[in-house]
C-alpha cells in the first residue's frame, strides 16, 4: 500500500508545481507598473469605507457546527460499509441505529430553527 | 503483450527495462516510473481543461443561440490558448493591504485540490494512478483543501465583499459536502470497498440501476460543490461583486477559473465511475484503450448535464439553497442510506435484490413528493390568506 | 527503517508545544488550537504503538478514531462557549473569563 | 540515511515548526493556517505508519471541518479587544521552562524502555485493516459501546453547542 501512497505523495508535489508554472511565466512576461491607486483594495470600485471586519452572522458558525458533527459521523460509517460482507445482521442494525441518532441531531437542529437562514 | 493490446503497460515495461538496463537501483527505477506516471496523469487533467473551456463556451453558445468562439483557429479551437496568453501577459496586482502569502497560495491550492482527485481515477482496466484502499474518502478529503483555499482567498484579500463571499461560499460548500459524503457511502456499500478501481470492477450492473436517486443527489450536491449556476451565490455579482476572488487579477484569477472548469469535468468523471460503470463497456477488458474512451464519453455526458443545468437555471436565493440542502437532501440521503443498507443485507445474492433496491428508491421518491406536495398546499393557503387582506388601491 | 523512538519523540515534542500553548496563551481560541495539537500528539502515539508493538490487533486505530470524535465534540462545544462568552462579555481573553471564580 | 527517513525528518520538522508557529503567532488566522500545516504533517505521518484511513479522515475532519470552524470562530470574535499587547500571560516563561523540562524528562523516561527502538514488522498485504476496523467498531467483543456512545456524545455536543452558540429569542 505504501508504494500506492508514494504516487499520491509525488502527485501532491507535482500538482503544486503545475499551477506555479504559469504564475512564474506571468512574472516574466507581465508588465509591472505598480502605483498607489492601483495597489489599493478594489472592493467594488469606489473607495473602501470602514473596516474589513464587518460583523458576521452567527448562522455561518451554526452551519459549520452541524457540518462538523455530520462529517465525523459519516466518516465513522465508512469502515462499517466496507466490512458489510462480514458483518452479522445485528451489526447492520447498529449502523442503522447510529444513523438514527445522527438523524435525531438533524431533527433537533431543524425544530430549534438552527437551520433557518434568518 | 503487444502495443495495441495495452499500450501503457507495453511502454512502461519498455521504459522500465531501459532503466534497469542502466544499472539503476530498483528503488530509483520505481521512483522514476512513479514520477513519469504522475506527470502523465497530471498533464492529462490540465490539457483536458484547455479543451473543456473551448467545449463549454461552444455548448453554452449553442444553448443561447449563438455561435461561440469561431475566430482563433478552426472552430475557434485556439481561443483558449489566446486567453491563456492574454492572462499571462496581464499585470498581476497584489493589493497593498492583502496578506501576501495567503493571497498567493490560495489560487494554487484551489487548482491543487481539484487536480489531486485525478491521482485515484481509474482510467481503464489496470490503468490507475494510485489504487489506495480509501479512494472515496480521499476524494472528500482533497475537497476540503478547496474549501480552505476559498476561505484563504477571501480573508487575505482584505475586502469586505471578498470575505463575505468567502463566508457564503464556505457555508455552501460545507453544507453540500454532507449529502455528498453520504451518497458517496452508497457505492461504497454496494461495492464493499473504498478503492475506486474496486468500485468500477464491482459494477457488472451499473450502480445507477440500484441507486438512481443517490446518483441524482450526488450530481446535484457536486454541482453545488463547484459553485456553478444555480448554486453560484458565491459570486453573485449583484450582491457581493465577484465573491472571494474579487481582488485577483491576471493568471491568479485564471487559476481559479481553470480550477472550476477542471472541477466540473472531474465531477462528470466521478459520476461516471461511481454510478455509471466507469471504464466498463464491451471489449474494455481486453483493450484498455476502449475503456478510456468509454470513461471519457460517460464523463462528457455528465459534464454536458452540468453545462445544461448551468445554462438553463437561474441563480437561487441563499436561504432556499441552504434549506434545499439541510431540509431535503440530507434527510433523503439518510433515509436512502438506511433503506439500502438493510435491504442489501437482507436480499444480497437473491433474485429480489434488484427489485427491492429499486422499490426502496421509489418509496423514498414517492414520500418526498408527498411531503413536497403538502408543503406546497400549505404555502398556497398561506398565500391566499395574504391575498384576502385589504390592499390599498390606486384612486 | 524508522524506529519507534522517532515517532515517540516527535509526539512528545508536539504534545509539549501544545502544552505550552494551553497554559501560556491568553486567547481562548488559541488555547483550543493548542489542545488540538496535544490530541494529535496522542493520536500519533496511539497509531505508532499499534504499528510497532501490536499490529495484529486493530485497537490502536479504533482508539484513534474515537479520539477524532472526542476532538470534534470538544471543538464544537468549546468554540460555541467562546463565541457565547464573547457575545455577552466582549472578550476572548481566558483570564478575563472569571464567571465562576471566587 | 534512507529516503524514507529523510521524508520523515522533513515532515517531522515541518510539523513541529508549524505547531510552534501556532502557539506563538499573534494573528489568529495565521495561527489557524499554521495549524492546518501541522495537521497535514500528522496526516502524512499516519500514511507512513500505514494507517491510510486515519490519514484521510485526519484531513477530512481536521482540515475540512475543525480548522474551518476555528477560522469562523476567530472571525466571529474579533473586535476592539483583539489588539492585546501580549499574547501570552505572565507565566509564559515558567510554562515554557516546564514544557522543555517535561519534554526532556519524557524522552529520558522513554529511552529506558526496552521497546523504545523497536522496528516495525511488515503488515501482511492480504490484510484489509479497514474491514478489521469496521468489524471491530460494531462487534460486541470490540468497540460497539464506544462506537454508539461516540454517536450519542456527538449528538449531545451538537445540541449543547447549538443551545450555547445561538442567541436567545427576543434578544
């Protein structure tokens, strides 16, 4: 298995080099005439007003939170799915129970209105 | 083993013999062979993108009753090259207020995250970059770098709209990753392996037959993962300028752009592999070249659907998009997963297997339709109540 | 070949860096990040022990998977608490969060 | 010095350097990005330990979810209090000393253990550790209780975090 991962390892480094090539080419070919106005933040075309750090909705965090829980629970199910052939019937129901607990979390978040974009 | 039966194995044997003949250590030979494989697979992805951009522009033009690129080269084939030259020779501006390092790494990371998927794609029988036994999860893991690159780009631009766009994009990407991960679980369950080669080999009957609904949900959530219409809220021009890549110019913008196109095609490839039998087809076992052709045709079919959706549907509102995911896709995929798991265990190997799974899909689909109908009825009543209220009439 | 000692020393180093972060940083989120480093050091040890000393059973990996779940739960609740406290008290400095001190 | 040892040393130093940056950077978004590098380094170590499954879930869960959650939290808790002059408290020097002492005593302690320099036995290629993990997680003589308890714990964490993080109604 390690030589399969060697391929992935080399792939990571090559994949990082490939997009770097056009950037390096651009470095030599593209003109560079920086001036103060050009280097300013573009934003929406007019001058920037105020701080970039506007107040964000807590809702973004709530989605990330629900995602995190679902992510880890789904990952737990992958080994279960792979070993399906050797599992006895009750082990399948354990997996189903696991999914039901997961669904209970979703149901709770739904009823609490945590999934509403307000 | 002649050239025509399996050119890749033939050539790789040839090169391997050559390297061994040079008296190199076996580990060095392995390293060189792997490196060669990596370069071929990675360049395949990137060269495909050049062709795909042209194809997409042509197809989108046809959908909108235009001709599309037709000047540079025959049928405008050289248009993309012209665009690349233009992007490379454009001035590359990094705003003074930007966080330089993160700003420059983000576009590279964005392309890398998509390109890395190609490391585990089985092109044909025996033609695969890396047949790791966790292939499906690897695809999900690599996708998280894409999410990170969006967040990095938005934050480092030091721009309100970029940051806001990045937040939106991330909320969308992580939301749709949940149904995607769950639907990815269904082919894994049916094939009993996470390796993509194993999944293709297990599909003597295409998985789309057993699991049409998961295939559809996978495609939908993947389109959301690319951030294309109708899910292109991350770059809603009327609200947040261009989203997280507002500050990017020149080739760095080009990298985000290329990454998106490559991602769209990769989605087609993945759909073909997971649900449509990958390289499988008549004669693909003996002549692997045919397998590559089958895979590419299936992938182009998937890509065509993505383009079709893109040119047909308007952008949807952010709350609708998130509700659609959390209140429709996620419950449906969970129900499907449970049903398929139980039925698979109960009927595996019997004649009832296929009817049972199709019935499960139909039941879930019917249940979904009933629920949607009730929702629609309720909303219509609500709307009627609003209508009864007195409205000020113009005199 | 890499001996077990390399992994153990690396994990010990990672654990001590996290330990320093937990006790010395003032920002509560930075403290949570340092806890993640410590949990990762633990996971390296678990997997290294599995690989080098008991590869025939799968316990090491099973333990590591459970640690992942614990880390996820800890981050979810920990960050929620930090955000909640920030909303009511406008601070993320651990020393200033003295609600339950006497 | 074999190539695999060189790779290990490179990854190990990158991980430790990134971890050090996490605890010393003032800018918390930078700290979170360095945390991502450290976590990725740990994932590479998992691959080298032939635990590919753990490596991918390390990336999927830690980088894809936990790091993102961290960055979100950093951005949600920014305000005028952010520019604190010193990022460490007044015990930082002592804590650093204790950490170094702790590290050296750990190494000295471990060095006296006979299995300290054990070498790995090759894992049979016929074994599928993922299937073993899957069966162990749901078998009654394995880890079925931790498995189900973990799911209940995650449910509790979700409910708790939602209750804590969301603003009260009517506020």
